[in-house]
C-alpha cells in the first residue's frame, strides 16, 4: 500500500470511530476527484449538488463500510454514480454512451494506461477534454486515472468486467492524446503569429505620434 493510500485508510477508519478531523481529511483527499467524476456524468451545472448529496450518504453509511483506501474510493464512486443516474432519470435524460458495449470485449493493451495518462491529465485543459470522449470511455478514464481505482474496482462501480474497463480506458486515453496533440498544434499556430503582431503594434505606435526624432540636440553635439 502506498503512503497516501495508507494515510487515507487510517483516516477512513478513524472517521468510522467518530473522528470529525479524520472525516475532513477523507473529504479533502477524495472530494475533488469525486466531483470530477460526477462532472463526466451530469456536466458542470449539477455536479456540485449531486456530489454533496453523495457525501451525505457516505457520512450516513460510513460505519457499515469495510475496506482500505482503494475500496473506499470505489464505494464512494458507486454512491456518487447512483446519485447522478437518479438525477439523470428524474430529468428525463440519459448519458451519451458512445458505441455498443460489446465492442469493449476485445483484449486490452498490456500497458498500464493509467500510468500513461497521469502526466497528460495533470492539466485542467486535459481534464476538460475528457468531456469530449464517448461516455463509457470518459467514465473509465476518470475512474482509473483521476480516482485512481484499479480495473477491478472500476469494473465494480460500472457493473462491467475488468477487461472491458481496461479496454475503454485505453481507447479513451488514445483519443485524449489525439485531442491534446490537436490542441497543442492549434495553440502553437496562434503563438507563431504573436511576434508579427507585436512588431506590427510597435510600428503602429511609432506612426501614431510617438516622438522619435533623429536630429541631434545641443546636448548631443
């Protein structure tokens, strides 16, 4: 167990014994990632309220939870997901699932796609691009990379097989890499034009009345 997970496990167990400071530690460690996951389900507008509702249930049911940090993150994600899906059903909307789930049955890459994505997902811009992925891929990427669940725990949240989750995450991360590359190329194109724009503005400033006389003054002579 890694250091951060060991600390979270200890905090969860202390919170179960009624330690309010420990519960705040758990909340600070998990909430930002849990909120990011809910945003992939319902968008920005309702994510805060739904995540708050999930935390109310987490606090209420915490005494019945059993497990370590990874199991806790998966348990919290299942609660948040159920809240989000209830909200979607009440609004008469459905998640925009991309493609038939059967196409995820293929063999996943043997590489650990979560490790490959950590650096790319370290920026807010990359996290924003997750919303452009097919819904099943977005969920898999956020659960695996942002919430840090292993494939088995993520599969339990989604009600799928671990292999299907690994495949969805792998495909999502490949698509995310393409989106990042396209964004970097567009950004570079904008930056390439900046020097000319600045030079143009300098020339405009001189022609707009800025005194720049080349005649020698009495002090220069």
